[in-house]
C-alpha cells in the first residue's frame, strides 16, 4: 500500500464532506431533510438504529454494540429502548442524566466510549450530518437564530421543533457582524470529535481544592477585559468548558458521584431546562446527552444522602451487570488478549472456556427452583437445553434476582491471571490447566476477597476443572471416533436396520447365515442408553429417527449418523465406550508399539487439523485424558 497516497485520499474524502453556506441555504437543506435539526438524543438513537436491530421473539439486539459488548443483551435492550429511544421521541426521559451503575470492569466505560466513537463516525455520514453556526464556540443549532415570536409559524412550515436560544457570543456577532440579518449568517457542517472538542465533553473528578467550575462552564479571559471593558462582554469570556463543547452531542461524567457537589449543581438546570449558568450571562442553552457511570457502592452512598434528592430525581439509573453467559465471556477474553502483543502464543481450545466457567459461577446466585444447581443454571443461561426445564424456567430464573451479576470475579482479574500465565518464559502454548492454576494462585493476591469467598471460589475452580475433564474426554473421543469412522458407520447402519424392523414388526437377516432374526434389542438399548433414553421413551425415539429418514429421503438428501444430533452423540459415546480400553492403553503407555504409535499420530493429526490444537497442547491433552481414564 502507498501510505501517502492513502493519506491523500483520506484527506480528499474528508474535504468532500465539508459544506459552508448561509442560513438561507441551510433552510433549504432543512426543507428536504428536517432530520438535520434533530436533538442530540435523537442523533444518538439514530446512530444506534442505523447499524441494524434484530428482533427475535420480542427481544431486540443492536448490531452497534456487537463488536465490543458481549452477554449484556438484556441490559443493552433496556438502555436503548427505555432511555435512548424514549429520549429521541422527546419524552421527558431526555431531561434526565443517564447513570450507568455496575461493578468494576463490567462494560460501563466501554459503552460510553462506543457511543462517543460511534457519534464521531456517524457525523461523517449523510444521515448523521451536523450543521452549526460558523464560528460559534458551542457549535450551536442554526435555528436558534430565528426570533422567538416567529418560531411557531416556522416550525409548522419546516416540520421541525426549535428549542433553545443563541449563546451570548452569537448574539453579539449577529448584531456586530451581520447587522441582525440572520439569513446572511454563515453556517458550516461540523464533525463530532472528542479530540477536536466538538460535540463531546469529558469531565473527570480530581482534587476539589484544585479543580475549578470553569472546567465545566468556561472562564473569563482576563487578558481581554481591558480591551472590552466588561466581564459580561462575550468577547472577554472563553466558552471552552466541557458543557460548552459537549453541545449537540455527549457529555461524559467519569465516576460522577465522586465529583464535588458544586460541580453537580450545574446539572440541575441543564437536565430539566436545557440550559446552564456561566459567568455574568443569562442562562446558556445546551442540547446534550449527559451520561455518567459509577459503581454500586458509590451509588448507595449517594442516595443515602438526603441533600442529593434533587439530583437523584433527575437521574435514570441503568444497571450494567457482569455478563452471565459462558460463550460470551470467552469472547471478552479473546478480545482483550487480541489487543495485546501476545498473539504469537497459542491458546489451546477450551483454555479460556474454563476461565469463563469459573467467572460465571462466581456471579450466579443459587436458584430456589427444585433440582436446579449452578451448573445447570449456567448451561441454561448459555443457551443449552437442560432436560426437564423449559424456556419459561429460564425467564423465571433471570427475573428471580434483580442484583444477579452485580458481584463476582471481574474480567480484569481473569485477564491479569491469564497474562501472568502467558508471560512465562519459553512458553509456546497455554492450556486449560495452566489457566486454572494461574486463577487459583492469584486468589491469595486479590485484595477484596474474604476468607469465605476464597473457599467458595476455590470450589468453583474445582467445578471448572471437572467440566474441563468432561470436555477433554469428549474432545479425544471425537478424534478417536473420526479415526474409526468406518466403525461408527457400521454401528449406525446396524442400529437403523434394527429399529426399522422393530417399528415395522419385521425381522432382520443375519448377513452371514441369512437366517431371519428378531431385532437386536440389546444393541439398540446399548446405544440409546448412552444419551439417557428410558425404556418407556425408546419407541418414540426410534419412530422419530424413521420419520427423520423419510423426510430426508423425500428431499433427496442422505441421512447419516451426524444428521441427528442426539443419535450422533449416542453413536460416538457407544463407539468410545467400546474403544475405551484402546484409548487408555494408547494414551498412557510410555513406549507405544508401532500400531499404537500410528493411532496416536492419527488422533493427534485430527486434533490439530480439525479442533484447533497445536502439536504441544494436542500431546498434553492425550496424556491428560490417559491419566483420567486410568484413575
């Protein structure tokens, strides 16, 4: 790639988006697209919706968040629908501060960062274009130029809503530069940019003794007071506070409830009336979405103080819990590791899964539902089918505890421990046991874990280890089954012959003697029992298989043992049970003979080619499964 050519093309693309004209020309743009005059809340919602919304069975998911946020579908749906969508429709929700409240490393900052970065990109599209009075320090809406007395008529004419008044700077410029001719005022297209301080403001609390309210509302420019003669002259004032610069976009309050009270007083008027006080000026209009984030402890302390009732009533609190799905937790770890320089170290399959199992177990609460333990609950939360329980049971459990997911092990701790395992010298690959060992070793160093929690977490590590043992045995089972696929097909064909004869009250022929025999009940049950098919349920299961075969035949498709998920599992388990002794001997012998070595090599190749292992972790897996089978 020619780097400088690409830079030049990018500059040209950016220049092509620029637009400058008069207020009269802007009005013509509005006639064809009234959406240009949308509020900041509408702009943010349109930005999210423009990426696409999936609606499945009444549950919505938003593609905008899919690349960075995992496992928070319910929280995100509530956030978008109850706040952004409602605020975009000019409901009273837009007059509230959005407070994201949740545990550390739960995704609050990531959500805010995504909204800011997304708004920057959206402002570069035709749908998200933002126009402002040229030279205005607050990049304000050009419609503020229209006098109050004429707004009702013009709103009807253009199909827009006009809210807010000119900032002091633009009021003076309209008189001095344009002689009151609003149609001649220069308008330009602006692009939201946190770096350029356009449409995005960020306030972070610091020492109250040194932090000045001017950080929010701007300050007097003392070097120009002698020139202009008054502190109430807009030319002697810097409109460069975070509230000024966040106009038309997003104002982020980092750890808002740690702020000194005087910094929060400005928000009372800004939220309810859409304006704030700065210097010796009348109230200044601002159209911005105020979003803050804090942890649960800070929030409880805040609401306990009666002096905060006025501000509390102006907040919409959105809980952002930890993710509770194992598969999504894995994605979080892969994302964080992918951002590091450790991508050259191979991560064995299921290594991050066992870490995710441990994390999720620490976040779940015991359910009162009979027969449901944490492992089953974890599986149902992850979308797996648990026998004896339905979708209604899942929803009941999800609504059982409002605070579920607000505590437990955070992703940062897990990534810190995985990092310590990754950084070991001469390491080519880490596996699940390395990760579990690192998690266990780190519990003593975790500053906020009590003795009782430590014991509980150690138990969850043991549970995760047992889960991995099952996964490891199944993984080797699959590899061995593939190596003996011809045997799997033979078992499958025999089973089909027998169930066909059973369901049709027929006989089967012995392939050697030609003698007619009754269906082999022992063979059929030895397969069905592998997946828990009871004696009472066997007839229905066999008939279901025949119906599936008939359906495949009508469609001209071939039915094999992998066409039916449960039958495939039963065949593999049956075959693996028959091969168990071979596996034990093959994987545990220190000096394998030529025949055993060939089997090991076949299975190792299958693990590498089909299951994502490298030579190192494939051999470690076989040794580990050999030790499990010999216990």
